[in-house]
C-alpha cells in the first residue's frame, strides 16, 4: 500500500494527461461516436434486403431484354 501512495502523484498526472489527450474516452463519448458512425453507414451503404431486391429486378430486366432481342431476331 505504501508503494501506491509513493507513486500516486505520478499516476494522477498520467491519468490527467491521458484524459486531456483523449486517449481514454468516456462511455458517453464512445456512444456519441458510435451513433455518428451508424448514421454515416446508413447514408452511404444499402441494406442487404434492398440489394437483393435490386438484384432480382436486374434479373427480370435481363430476361425482358433477352425476349425483346429474340423477338427482333425472329421478325427479320
């Protein structure tokens, strides 16, 4: 216990330095950053459900284009 008391001023100074340099963050700061990251992800990326729906639509469009192409070839 005496060793801790001898080094306590140094430990306090180190903790203050770490907090000032924002090396140690509070849970509140972490939550704010987490919320910000989630908002950016929602703005920049699409959900997997939307992607799968779009992929299905592309498949349908490809089929329709193929039918139109076959029709044009058969008419000539």
